[in-house]
């Protein structure tokens, strides 16, 4: 990692996790394999900020620690990239287990439970799917009918974001700023 840490991917240690490495990596990983509109790729860092915001809209009394877990929901992708779900399923190893172990180390590094409670995991998944819907229709060229078929329809109570991909430095800085506010 740029911080100088060496992360053992098969046995990740919380001691080798740095938020600056996470923010730097996520800001450079493109959602939708870079197949989005705009001058810049829509980064996983920007996606994580969107998911955290949507989770808070879905559950207004969400604690800062729970919001931090929402922000970090895709943090393992700073190392492994953003693979689409069908590709993950086609791999011969248990990719989800690999991601879970890495996420557990990230959570422990920042004083969070290794695994989010089931109700929070469900909330984060909903927010993640709604984020994908908005990204698909605004950035990835999906018609609304196709997006609804793949992701469902977000509730009308959610404020639809206006998505514009940010330059990597901006995505990294905004991710770090939000992380620090939630951790404080």
C-alpha cells in the first residue's frame, strides 16, 4: 500500500489497514467497469458516500457507527477492485468469504464490530441496490424499465441524487472527510 503497509490478502490484519489507503484505492476504482457517462469514472468512493447517505435516509435514526459501516460497505474493493456479481459467482474460490474477511479486518481497525448486525446488513444492501438503480439510470445508460427489472424501484421517499462523477482527488478527499466526521 502507499502507506507502506503490507496487507496479507489471505490473512488480513487490522493493523495493516489505513483509511488513507482505502480512500486512495476506492477513489481510483471505477463502478460499472468505467462504462459510465462523464469526464471521470464514477468511483467506488463516490458510490460508498451515496450508499451511506441513502442508508441514513432509509433509517433516519442510524447511529454514526452504523453510518460508518455503511460508508465502508465496499471498502475491500480498495484492494480487490469492483468485480460485477456474475463474475464473482463464476470464480472458483469463495470470493464473498474473501471479501468478508477483509471487511472484518477493516471494521476491527476502526473500532467497529467485525460483522454488522443482520438488520444493518439488510439496510446497507437496500441502499446499495437503490444506489445501483440511480447510477444505472443516470450514468450507465439503463432505461428506467431495465433498471427497475434489475434493481427494483427506489421508494419515493428517497431524494433522488443528481450524480456527476468526480475527479479522483475529489472523491478521495470527500470520502476521507466523511469518514473523519463519522469517526469523531
